[in-house]
C-alpha cells in the first residue's frame, strides 16, 4: 500500500512522483544513512552531532524492538531513491496503546519540499484505517499543528519529561476515547537515549 504525489522537479522538467510506501528490509541501509544526514545537526541544539546522531541509534533499536510495527515504518521514494522515512511504534498511557511517532527524517536536499508532509499524511491515514486512537510525538508545535497535533497536556497526556512542555504533542484520531490521562511511555529504545 502506498500513495504517489507529484513533486515539481523544475519548470522545464515533467513532475516526478513521490511514492510513499511501507519500508522493506532492503531499505534499512538507506534509511539509517538518510537519518544520519538529516540529524547531522541537532534540531534541539543547532550544533553538529558528535559521532552518530542519537536518532540513528534509537531507530536501529526500534527496528529490533517488540514495539516495532512494520505497517507504520514508511519510506518516501523519489526517482528510485529513498529520500524520507518515518516510524511509529507502540507507546502507552497506562495500559492504553497509542502510536509514538519518530524519528521522521528527510534527506537534507529534499527538506521543505513536501516529503515530510507526505509521510505524515500517510501515517495518519494508516493509523485511522488501523483503528488506532492517537499519535504522540516530540517536535515543533509550529510544524505539527498543521496536521492537527495539539499539546498533549491539553488532552490529559503528560510527556515522559515535563521539560518538553508543548513540544510533546498528540493527535487524537477518529477513535480517540477521551478520558485517557497519565504519562506517555515510548517504546523501550527511547529510554536508552
């Protein structure tokens, strides 16, 4: 299952299709490489990452974790090249299961061209279709609010670290039950960072 969106390559060239599909085992090397490129400069500090970015280590752990959900590990492919990736794994508030999204990575030369948005839209579509009730993430409120994310605390869900404040967000989906309160727990590999 995947979706294709036109991406304008230039004014003189025909549009090429961005394909968003499930990750395949042969995509792993490209996913890890593009994640390292995307996070070579820390979004939190603005400084160059020392050695391998933490997001790459987390991602490697998520692929091997019991919380890994293959149907929520998506790649964006442009002209045969994997240029973006997003993963959502099982997380919880108490015993209520939610999706914990991240990391989301786009090859730097393709950032700000709709690749991340296409990955987010497909994730939300798949999550609703699968009967998931919500998606939690840590990220820019300015960016993620365009997809309907709100500060998680406004829905009674607390971040794993209270210092995250409004950067910890939640998207209630069609089957959001309401009354979900407590601290969100990400998949185990996040705790190892």
